[in-house]
C-alpha cells in the first residue's frame, strides 16, 4: 500500500511542478506582452495612421515609381527604403512597400516595366523589413542598454548594404525567368 501512496505522491508532485511551470510561463508571457508588445503595436498603429493620413506613402511611392524600370533605379529605391533613419518608419505595416509594390505591379502588368524587373523590384521595396521590430526584439530578449545602442544602428546600417546587394543578386537571378515576345 505504501508503494502505491509513494507513486501517487510522485505523480502529484510531478504534475504540480509541470502545472506550476506552465502557470508561471503564462504569467511571464502576459507580462511581456503588456510591457513590450502592446506599446509597440500602439506606436506602429500611430505611424501607419500618420503615413496614410498625410499621404506621405503615396507621395514617396509615386516619386519612386518612375525609377523602377532600370537596375540603377531599383538600387536607388532600395537605398532610399533602407536609409537608417527612414527604414524603421517605413517598416510598420509595410505601408509604403505595399503602395510601391502595387504601383510597380500595375506598371509591369501594363508592359511599361519589363517583367524581368519584378523580382529585383520585390527586393528593392523591402530592405526595411524587420527594421521596425529591432528595438522590440532586443527588449524581448532583455538586452542590455549598451547592446540596444550598438545593435539597432548595426542592423539598420547592415540593411543599407544588404538591401542593394539583394537587388543586384535578384537582378542576375531573374535572367531567363521571363521571355520577351
């Protein structure tokens, strides 16, 4: 009988330990969401609203649309979208990338921009991807303030280099994907 009692006690302690761990993990998750994620979401909502209300997204998109039919133009778009001070503001909701992508897609569909530029154009309008999440990601990882001070600019400047590089790689990778009529 004592063997059965010992077994029940061990199972009860094990289950209690697992339940306690899961409960604490849930509390930690909710705390992290309240302290880090929700303020970030509010900020991003504000930025998206600001971009849509002021028309800045349309203005930038229409200004960049004309340069999308050449490789140097796509490189220019990539550099503009990856500028370290601008890319965290362009990233939220990818508002400007969506607008530019839609305009470029229409122009490619009309035949005004050659179809082989569709892959490089995709990379040209998206070097800002993830740049808006860097500070939050570092906060979620509980990074030291010094790490944030160095990490955020490092990633932003690396995107300034890797953005145009990805456009060039996509340009050469698009050879032969589309045939001209």
